[in-house]
C-alpha cells in the first residue's frame, strides 16, 4: 500500500516531541512543506536568544519531513550540518527545505529558517538514509 502525504503529516502532528517543541505545519505537500515555530521563553538559552539546538531541531525536522514526502519512505538522519546566521529572542520562525539529490538508499536535502520578514536565520543540509519497507 503506497504511503500518502496525509499519513506523513499525521505522523508528525501526532508526535509528542513535535508538539512539545511547538512546531506547527503551515503547508504540507509533496516536496513543499512550511514549518512554523513561535519563539517561547522556554526555548531561549542563557543569553536570552533562541537556543542553537532548536535551530538544529527545526532544520532536522523540516529536512526529514520534506525527504519523506518525496521518497514516501521512513528516513534516518545520518548527517546534519547547521550554519547559524542570526540570533532571535522573539517572534516567529519559518522553515522550508528541498531534496537536492535522491538515490535508492540515500537523499541529500537542504533547508533554511527565516524570520517573518524573510531574513535568513539559519541554513542546513542533511543526508538521510531511506528505510524501505520490505
């Protein structure tokens, strides 16, 4: 039975980790996902800015989501690279990604996080192992 994009969306939305961080899906289509995060105080580091781990988590999540919508398979992150470009203490963040190359076993994906004005806050790339159902 082929995997449907709606099933992938439901999988993420039913994740307690996903909701604990505060992610919200704005758009969810094959290869076209927009993820939103409202910056809350509990996500800030000791400097009063968004913790870098949240940037990494948001990038890993959007990269994995988009890879799943394109490949229709489970994926596991094998490599994640994050470039931190700007800090934020409040407001909304939006993340998008695209699969740059896909093979049978692996996919290479890139994404970015922007603020509500379109300023790039972080960029990242990931390599994902595709878990094919037998």
